[in-house]
């Protein structure tokens, strides 16, 4: 056995590598930049954890998910790997200080993109021997970075300040143009690119067209009733998540819950746990639910509202059937569904008038200190304030000849264009009833269909009914008469006694 195998066994307790882990790890160890696209649950984290332990210096792992960071740190500590830490907003001031003062002692540090941008943090990291920069959920750079979490766009800059250590970008789904965006934003040079297929052959794909929202609701209830559970229903708004969870609870004996970003952290955590333990069988959620959740036995994902791009669709429907068992993805839509996602895209950005107003105010004021907080103080919501302060800074760094509002409006136009194109691509996929849906999905990711799935899609024809007779029959008593039921209950009592 080679050294890698020995270490794998000694540190992680595995006797062999999965899939292409060894290749990736060897590339990372030799100092190459690596882009890895592979399904959740396929052992991505080992691809940076093992090299981090083998290399001299400290590996920095950038992750958007605070809970996931904490989990990984705990897991490593349980394996006996103690010199790991996380640095994020969960920590107290004292804890943060302690981590920063002990940086060279750690082999791995997990950090959020926001914390990475703090000046004191970056100063310390720039003096550290950084062995590797790993960016987890790297599609966030492209999906959220430009608008919601602009600190994602600055990871490349931070990388330069750290002396350009080798970079490993990891994601489960990224179409070619998103891949390009990631490589570009992280300043990756001639990277090794490894992409697994995004095809999930155990998930059948259906789209169902309805005339009205009400018909869509009836169809949803019918599908939820018939399909094996647990399952998820994705909706476009918080309000609808609540309404549909109520409707399901009222009409069926299944525990259903809503989940969205407007709920308290505690409530969300509770519902997530209940869902993971099968105590809640149906979850009606916005896209706030999902990333980092690895529940293997989800039997269906229904889209009551369609997502704004195909990547989100693939990510969301891909939460079904991680155990490899037969699963279903259903997308419900009506002719008028195109209105809402367009509005959503518009809301993501400040209007031209707002940009005009804030630029004028900031120019007359001290224009060298345009922080998010300051923009917020003029009545802008968090996301817009973040956006404006980020691009104001970019305008200044680029010494752009245009005015600030021209520059910011140009960015808005470009980003809206990108988003509308993605939305149209999604809608074309939904309305195209002539070509295998799986095939067109794969084409979006630059792949070709290798072998058709047994139960492929509504265009190819799905022969199996929605109901799974074996699984639907295990509900317990409903087929018994009251006499039988009473008898069974008495039997139970006797056995207990
Ligand atoms: Zn098909």
C-alpha cells in the first residue's frame, strides 16, 4: 500500500478511495489548481482534508454554510485530528482572537467568504504559509456572488494576498458558463478540470401543465397523496410555503411543515431535524432549504413554482433519491407562471432612480467610505446596499471613466440580461415537449446522454404509475374493519402486559 492509502486508513478509517478521489488528491498535492464537479455525498471534502494534513502549512477552506463548517470541524476532531478550527460569525470575540493568534498551529481553517474579507483576518492570513485554498459550493460565486454575497467575488483577490496558494474549487452543479465564471473569479490558471455527470438515472422527470393556480394546487395534493414519502415541495414565496403546508396537513394525514428564510433560526433548525428524522414527511420550502442537507431517502421533489435557472432545478430535484432508489421529480406550471420569476429578478436589483439618488448623495458626501451600512442608512435594504457598495468600490478600483451611476447601471443591465437568459432557457426546457427532458438537461451542462434511464421523462414515456404499491400499503390500519382494529389493539396490550 502506498502512503496515501496508509494515511487514508490511519486518519479517516477508509480502506480505499472512492471514485476519482485519488487522482484529485494527487493533483492537489502536486500543487495544481483543480476544479471538481461531483455529486453531494461522493466524498468531496476528503479531496482537501487529506492534502491539507499532508502538506506543509495551513489549508483555508471557504464555505458558505456555517452549520456545515461546524459539522466538519467536529467530525475531524472526533477522528482525532485536533488542529482544525472554524472562523465565522458563530464565534465570540474572544474565540475569534484566540483562533487568529494561533493560526500557524492549524492544518485546516474553515472560514466564510465574509470573514475572509475582514482586514485583520486577511492581514494575518497573508503572513501565513497557506498550503491550499479550497472553495466549497463554488457555484455560489456565480449564483449569488454578483448580487447577494459579493464577498464571494473577492476570494480571488484574497488568494493573491495569501501568495496565490494552489486552489481547489468544488461544486455539485455548474454549467459551462458558470464554470468559466468560477475559474475566472478565483484566478485559476490551467486548472485540472474533473466533472462527473449530473444525470440522476434513478429520478424520473415529469412536467405537468395546468390551466390555473387552483388546478395546480389540486394536482399537487393528488401527487403528494400518491407518491411514496418523504418528499419536498419547492415554491417561490414564503407565503405560499406556509399555505401549501397547511393545505397538505388539512387534507392528508401526513406531517407537513413549511420552511423559509422568514422563520427564526431555531424553527428552521427544528424543522430540518424533524425532516431528517422522518418526523415531518413533507416539507414545503423556498430555495432557502437544501444546500448542505444530505437526506438519502427523499422520494420526490415537486416544483410548484419553477426555479429561475436550470442549475437550480438540477440542484433541487437532485435532492431526491440520493440512496439510489427510484424517485420522482415533478414540475407543475401554468401559462401565467412566467410573471413571478421576472418580478423576482427585478426586485433583486435597485432601480435606476434609486441608483441615481444614492450616487448623488454619496458624491456630495465623503465618497471614500461607501460601506454597506452607510448605504443602508439611506433606506436601502441589505441586499441592494451590499450591491451598491460593492460596485462603487469596483468603480473606484478600476478608475472607470464613466460616472458611478453609469457604471452601476451597466452592471445591473448585464446581470439582469444574464439572469433573464437563464430563465428563458429554463422555460424553454419546460415547454419543449418534443425532446427527451434528460437529454436537454444534460446538454445544458455540456454532456450527452449515455444510456437512457429506465423511467426517463414524460416525453420518453414513464410506464410506472406514481403510486408505489409496496410502499403505499405499509400505512398500517386503514384497510381493517373496526373490529379487527380493536382486536389488534387488544393483542398489543396483552403482549405489553
Ligand atoms: Zn427522456
